[in-house]
């Protein structure tokens, strides 16, 4: 990001999550998160650090737990475009209205049900899971 467009937040972004699905015509999407400002990532003119050292310090500070997120969301691209967003007070879903080219609120206060009939996760990563999760 050019300095003139930079701000005081840490933004993480995967512009095309699921890109390996494109050949199979499975939906893809973008995911993002925004964390609180972190002074460790600000360049200091008087600092003797090299740009590489400053970048490394920033990368380390971006690795934060999810409960530090201020904003998070994803957008899925398929036969319809769905955008899901939380700003810390509820989860909201929007659908792209192709006629107007705008997102329209379609669901408010989305919550995970206490129990469900279906589970879904990538079992291919089983060996990487924490032992408690494997149980």
C-alpha cells in the first residue's frame, strides 16, 4: 500500500481463497481481517532498522489471535456473490443485487446453531490438528 493510502490498522487479506477450486468450478472467495493499530509496524525515520527488519517486525505483529480482530469478513463468488461481515456486534450477510450493482442485507445476527446434522472441515489436515481436536 502506498504510504499516502496507509492507515493505522493492520489488514490481512487473501484476495482469492480457494483458487485451487477454479478448475473444478467450485466457488472461490476473498477473506480479510482488520486488527488494531500497532506501533511496531510504523516506520521511524530515526530508526536504524533496515526496511527488511521493519517488514519482518510487521509480519510478526500481524500474527495475532482471532479474538483481537476488530473487523472480519469474506466474500464468496459463484452464481451469486455473498458478502459476510462482522464489526464485533453481530454477523451480517449481504447479497450482490446485479440489477443495481449494490449489496443488499439478506441476513442479520447470523449464529452457529447449538447442534447440527452436518459437519464440514478439511480432513486432509488431520495430522496438523491439535490432539484435543483429533479426539
